[in-house]
């Protein structure tokens, strides 16, 4: 779903970072993506993947997750490699990795990156709204008690990733971004208010100065691609980008 920002050359796109395996991207993706000369993504994926690991000198995960970590050790009693891998992650990454996997394909961002590598004619330039370090700093600001509860919830609801992926995909294809917000709150870690604030709301406000500057000054077709969950609600980007706010 793309939204034209009146009076500017900027479009805001709500994406899915991944889609269920074998499912097509929404029909509007290719049509609008071809027009952009500058594309903003949330952050660099390679940098983001590396940042899932706890920095050197961090407190042991067993101390940070005193209630859920023993459950993880009981869940994987014979898989030392997996337990060792989980022990090196930040708490938020543990909460994601203990969920049952569901097969998926890369989402909209892969097309933007592929287009940026085109040479005839030259593809669009890629920029980022944040560094991965900024995103992780917000998530690290959530207390260990909350992450401990989130990991326990994930252990109790291992199929939640698959459920959220399937239902969010259907809502996204239908263009219902408010429904994606409801699904995220019900079936993901976003059901914990401090986590939703760190993962969604605080990042929206981190991005807003850049987005508003682009609205005012961009002189070429510009596409801003963010996860669709960042669009809806009173703190969503669509609410924050009312014309009166551009001042």
C-alpha cells in the first residue's frame, strides 16, 4: 500500500519484510516501485542481523531471563548448539528465535535492493531512516523483566509467528493497515506495551524528522518503505504526517 503525500514528490509505502512461502507480493508493489529514484528503507539488513547478538561484556542471558531461560534449557535438552546460539543473543532476538519457524520468502525490500543494483538505466539510490544500532538501543531500553515475560509468552505460543505472518499477509494484500496493527498487538511480542513502544512508536518518532524533511525538500521521486505496522494507530506515520504537522 502506497500513499502519495500531497504537494511533494514523496510516497510512503507500507511493506511486509517477509511473506508466506510461495505467496505473491501485493499487486501495487511493482507498479509504484518502478517510479522512485531514491528509496528509503528502515535500516541495513546485514547490519541488523549482526546486531542480534549481545555485545561483548553483556550480562549472561541466564541472569537477564531468570524465569524463561530454564524453560529454554528444558525445551532443548539435547540441542547444545541451539542453546549456545540462543545464549549469545540479545533478549529480543531470543524471544523471536524460540518461536516455531514458518517458511517465508523475502518481502518488498528485496525488490528495492535489486533495483538499486541495476545499471541500464541506473537504479534508485538506497538510504536508511535509522541505523540498526539506533533500533537496538530502543529495544535494549526495555527492561529485562519485560523481555523475560515476552520469552515465556513466546514459549507458550510457539505458533504465533506463523499465525501473525499469515493473517498479516491477508490484511496487507487487502490494504487494511489498521488490521495489521491489531494482528501485531494480538499475535506478536507487541502485545507487551513497552515492547510495542520500542519497536514501533519510538522508531516512528525517530524517523519523523527525516520524513518531514523529505516532504519539504525532495526534488525527485522518493519512496519511503516501512513495515506496514508503522502506519496505523494514533502514533502511526499516517497520523503523524497530517498536513498541519508539516508547518
